[in-house]
C-alpha cells in the first residue's frame, strides 16, 4: 500500500485512541477505499464486511485484505445485506463526497443494530476548502455543529466529536494546496470519478513530497494531537455515536 499522508496517519492514531476498549464485533465499512482503516479493526479482533462504490477499489480491497481470510468479505453491493445485522458502522472520509449526506447516512444506518456504534470521519472547516478538496471530489468540509446536527437528525445518540491532526495537518494542508495549485485540474474527470479514485490515485508531486518524509516523524504528532482533541482546531473530525432504538 502507498505511503501514508500525515492526515491519514493522524486519523488512524485518533481512531485507535477512540476504539480502545470496544468489544470485538461485526462491522460494516462503507467507502472502504483500499483498506487502510479496515485493517485497524481487523487487527483488533473485529470482523465484518466492507464496500466501496468503485470496482477498482473493491479489487484493491480484496488483494490488500486477503491475509485476513474469512474474517472480512468485500461486497459488490449492499442490497442483499440483512438490516440491523452489524455491531459497528464505519465510514471514513466518505460523507464529504456526497451531496445528500443525510439520505445516504440513513441508508447505511439500516444495517446497524439498535444500540450499535457509528464511527465516521470528515474534513473540518469549510473555510479551508481548497484545491486539494476539489482534486479528490469533496463537495464540502464540515463544521462541528453541522455534523452534530446531521447525526442527531439521523437517529443517533451520545454523539462525541473529536478534532484531530492539529497542528501538523494544518501545515500539510497548506502545502498540499500550494503544490496542487501548480498542477492543472483534472477537468476531463467528473466529480464522481475523482471521488471514486481518490483512495488509490495521487499526483506524482504528492508522492515525491511524501517520499521525503519518514513515517517515524508522525509519531510525536500522534501524541501531541491528543492535547487538542476537544478543541475545534484540527483539520479533521472523527465522530462516534450510538444508534437509537
């Protein structure tokens, strides 16, 4: 799998902090990309299903998750999945690609048991919307209040929001926007295409920049960001909530 970006590395660290102590159970992950987040849950004793709208992503998932055997199954469609069949519903960096986020969240939530847990992540702060968002097909970034309201209106309770990434991802976002400003936008690709390919395609200039950074450099920032979880400063939000009866 490709080298992680700072935001992915710090998101994974944040999620691991939040799911510590979660009982092992079954999950459904939607918009699973190529499996970066999926593996976190499998490595901690969970099992389940994952789905992505993009066929190439599903091929990547089957290849990357093959070592986990029958503990994970990649779905080609959600339509045959029984309702209220999963303990956990996961969606990382997905809602920001979808115009009608409330409708799609309601669709996904049918598969979560009452009392089951939802975890989602989204980019934070609409004022920071820039070239990096356009290139990967984002239609929005989220404010805490809007995400809190969306989850409440969708039947979720005990909502907890955590901002992650500060201060590193604030810097990396600015650098990414500068780099991408110098690259012609992929005008030949639709918003949907850019969204579908965002998990496994990256401009060569971004890969080159990441090749200069050791992943060991992320570790101090993974610890530092914990001091700022409760503040609305981080570049991304992770939300967890419980599905109401």
